[in-house]
């Protein structure tokens, strides 16, 4: 059973613009439909409505002998820094299965999706994404086999990592430092947060204490 420990304000909705209809190729325009609460992109020719829905990202926190599995992306648009193994959820797989698949694809490390524990959910409004992260612990250090999306991947001692060594560390507020504290103590919470701006502003977070289920 979970109980909230810190309140958080409601997020603001961001939408993307589509210029042409994917059905007939007609011009799209933004307008409010009857009974709707926000503007939608609607085709002037066929009336097709384009709904902007966030993508789901899945990530894995893999720990082994007080080491954390991290990688660096090959994509030039991303800032230099460590990230957790992560990627888009595919159709037909659970959140846990997606996190395990991405970890294997990016680092060559196999983890059991059935043993993953929920760690955090992050609203990434300006990126129109939601990240769901899970954690797991391995008994022995596996070998690394980097995938094409990464330029580096390794297990690093938790004490040798700093929040500043992670990509987008400022926009993630204190979430990276909190992760390190929980990895060291072995006492975990479940976190719900909203990604901040590049300067660290607007980051908000709520954490849930995991207690025994009275049932």
C-alpha cells in the first residue's frame, strides 16, 4: 500500500501542431470541438481529428554489488552525460518487458522483467513523454555488450557517481541525488515527478512510502 508524502500541483497541457492530414492530405487547423476542453488539430477537408498523446519511455535501474548500470547515448542531439538504459515502449509489451528489452538492446545485460519493482513515474510535458522507471538488483556482475545506440555502457560504483555526471541533471531537480541516497541505504520509495526546465525551475515531486498491505 502507498501513501503520499508530498503534494504536487497539477501540470499544464502542451500539444503539438500537425500541418497536413494523415488521411487525405488536407490542411489541418486548430479549433475547439464541441464538448472538448482544449483545441485539437482538425482537417478542413475530411474532418479527421489529430489527437496529441504522449509517448511512453521505460527505464531500468540495474544495481549489482553497489554498482549502477549506466550508458551514454550516441545521439548527437543529447547532452554528454550518463543515462539509465531506456527507450520507447513497444506495442504488445508490458512496461516491465519494455524496460528489460531496452536494457538488453543498449547494454547487453539481461534482466528478468518479472522481478522489476516500480521506482518512478516522470511527467515530461515539453517533450510530450512519460517515463516509467523500474529497479532490480543482480547477484553477480554480467558482461557488457553495447548496442548501436550507445557509445559507452558500464557498471559504476554508486559512490563514484554524482548528479552532475548525468544528462539533464538540472531539469531533474533532486531526483538523481535522491536515487543515490536510496541506492546506498537500500530504502526505496516510489516517486511521481514533473521534469523541470533546463535551469532546474518548475521541477516538482511527490514520493510514496511503501508500507505493508493490511489485506
